[in-house]
C-alpha cells in the first residue's frame, strides 16, 4: 500500500517538475530602470489592456518577469509615471521593441520629465 502511494507521489513530483521547467523557459526577464524629474513618482505598467501593475517609486531599478507570449504578435507594453501635483507621463513599446531594447542595452531606461499641473 505504501509503495503504491510513494510511486504516485514520485510520479506527481516528476510531472510538476517538468511543468515548472516548461513554464520558466517561456518567461522573459526585463530590467527596468526609471528615473523621473522630479524623483518620487509612482510607476505602473501593463501589457495590452490588462490591469495596471504597480512597480514602485522612482528612482526605480527593478526586474520584471513577463511571459514571452505577452511580448510578441503586436502586444504592447505601457508604463506610466504619476505624482501628485503633476501631469502623468506615459510611454508605450511594442513587445518586439521592448525585447530589442532590453537585449541591446541590457535594460529599459526611461526618464520622463513631469510637468506641474496648473489647473
């Protein structure tokens, strides 16, 4: 009885290991380096029209893991910088542009200058 349970457990562990390796192979590491003028802005990003994800406050130097399928076939990667009293700034890349810049420079470097909101 115990041998059968142990065999099933070993098989399940092996299957989960293979599945987790397959999942890791299709992820892309994106190095993000964001500075704003002035610093202290909140940075968010999204892929296509999915929900916005919070990255942190500038100066920001972080690594984001994104599924490769989200960066191909006309997908878009958008970042937004926000700070109270200033107009938000945004930048958008196609998935291919993002991967090319990350590969060429070793990171995505963005330095938006925020404009005071005078309204």
